[in-house]
C-alpha cells in the first residue's frame, strides 16, 4: 500500500486530490467587468444591469380607489369629533373601499389591502359618528335630577 492522502487519485499518486480546491469558472477572474448582453458599456467593477431589474413596474394598474379609500377611512375616525364630519367621510371611504376591492378581485388593481383597510376604517368612522349622535340625543332627552 502506498502512502497517500485520503481522496487521492489512485492513477496519479503524485497529485493529491483536493475536493475543496478551485472550482471551474466562466473564465473571467473576480472583479473583471462582464460583457453586457445588451451591448451597453459597464464601468470597471460595476455590477451588470439589466432592463427592468429590481421590482417589476405594474402596467395598467388602477390603484386609486384603494388609496383614496384608505386615506378617507383613516381621516374619518378623528373627524367624528369635528362637527360629525366623520359620518359622510366614513361613508365615502366604505364605498370607495368596496369599489377598490372589486377592482382588485377583477385583477385591475393590486392593492386589496389598502381598499380593505379603508373600508373597515370608514365603517368604524361612520359608526362612531352615528353612536355619538345617538348618545348626544339620549343625553339631551334624559332629565337631570
């Protein structure tokens, strides 16, 4: 038995086999500029760029209803205390939230979460406004003792 290293190639006893050695590469050393597949010149050491790299840009999305609904819904809650403006603002938020959720279900928008948040906040704002009006009317009609 010849002395050797574990994993040594028995056909070539002079050269030890290193399983963790240098792996084959594309022929370009690290840090060298890679050829750009689109023919654009890259500065030395810069990462290659590709068209539409990163997050995809939505094409034709109609996200206005969900955004408007969320804004109106959030505004409706504190506006309940200011001249009961929360009721009409909350109703508008609930309507636009419902329409925004329908658009998201049809695939025309991708912000169903915003529409849902606006719908819920709008209902809460309108409900609080109605509750305050009821409490105000009950408070007036109850005689003080």
